[in-house]
C-alpha cells in the first residue's frame, strides 16, 4: 500500500531522488521504485464533503422533527425516539461500512449528532440537575470511542472542542473544576500517538485543551488572573523554544500563539491591577517581551513576525486613536497592515528558499 503524502512533500521527494540519481547514489530504477512507494494526496474529496453535509442536514432534520413534536410526547417516548434514531444510524453505518465506507461514515456522523442532541433534550425532559458543561462532557465521552474505532480525526477534534467547553465548568458556582480532564487528556494524547498516527490537528487541539484545563482549574481555585496568564505565557514559550520532536512546526506555531496572545494581553495595565502594579509592570513586561521577540526574529521565526506586527499595531491603536483624525487613523492603519503582510510574505519566501537549498 502506498504512503500518502502532501503534494509539496511528494514534489520534495521527487526532487531529492532525482538529485541522488544525478549524484550517482541511486540507480534510475531504484529512484523510480522508491518514488512509487508514495502518492500525493488529492484535493479535498468532493464525495466526502457531499456526504458530510448530507449527514449534517439529515441530523438537523431528524432533530427538528423531534423538537417540533417535543411538547406532545411523554418523557419516555422522547427518550425512546432518540435511542431508536441513534441505534438505526449506527446500525446503518455498520452495515454499509464494508462496501460504502464514506456513506457509512456519514451514518455514524448522524448518530453522533443525534446522541449529542439527545443528551440536551433528555436532560430537559427529565429535569436532570446538571450544568450544560456536563452535557458537553458526556457528548465528548460518547463520540471518542467512535473516533477511535473509525480512526476519524474530525470526530476527535469535535470531542476536543466539547471538552474545551466543558473545562469552563470552573466558572460554575460551587464547581470543583474540570477534573475529568485529568483522565481524558492523557487518553487524547495516547489516541493521537497510537491510533491516529500523530495528526497535527489533534496535537494542536490537545495542547489547547491542556491550556484550557490549566487556566480554568486555576480559576476554580480563585488564583489571580495575572498568575494564569504568566503560566500560559511561560508554557507557550517553552513549547516554542523546545518543540516536540514529531510536531516541530506545530509546536512552534501553537507555542507562539499562546505566548504571543497572552504576551500582548500582559502589555495592558488591566492585566496587572490585581497585583497593584498597573503603572509600571506593563512597561517592564513590554521591554522584556520585545527582547524576546528580537531573539525569535533572529531565528527566522515566522510566528514571531506576526506577534511583532500585532504588538506594533496594538501600540499604534492605543497611542493614536484618540487624537488622530479617524480617516488618517484608518489610512495609516491600513498601510501598516499592508507593510506587515509584505514583511511576512517576504520572510516566508526567504525561509522556504533556504530550506530548499
């Protein structure tokens, strides 16, 4: 079975095999045989998109029918209707799977949607005493086994999103915090490592989920906001400086996103008001932040360029908005954005060129 790679990766492999052939390191037939082990991924499959949207529409239609007749049904009839629709969807998926994999997957998607909506509707019918965050937790826990079985990263990403929403249970009065994530976070990382083949999207979502867990757990224990921000800033910085071996590019971007976003927030005085240092701390932090960005810029970090642009624009807006004529403010702001875009594109091309060399 051929290994599928992206089109840029396939072009790079072809170029390298041709180079090795020209250098006499590979015979022509050997180069062809090696290249034949790979095939470029095609564009997003139209049939798959059609089936996914079809599944969404069918799921919405079924749920709309159930919701439209909700008041006329007794609670157990509502529960039975949802369970039957759920079982039929999964059964159809299982039956179609051997011969019609994509169509079967759309049936599974319908079942997952019905399962999630059923959690909310049944909770209302039986007046169950739990928060909406618990509903999202149950939805994520319910579709994770399906994601594992199908090796479906889309379902795993949705589960991660639902778990991020669940992490905000820390804001509920009397809540201990999103403690279930202590079990589910390692499971997500393990699934990506062992089942999904180290998908970048799942690594990013799991990292964001871990960040949400840390921040919201600190909120549950009533830590000051500036402490949470400094922890996220430090964590993002460490990820960017010491990227994960198999996710070097992703680590660089997600780490930079975390420390860059929080870093810009920490340049505002309100971030330090709980420490009562809002008159001096933002400026000291900004100076250190700029030194850090200069270091990353010298390392040809593309994310650092975007963070630097955002920081410049933040101070431009803060300094000029109140006294500059609005037309001039928007004109200069637009020119700044165009200049930032040119800087980023020029740096990106130079980086790509160096890598090719």
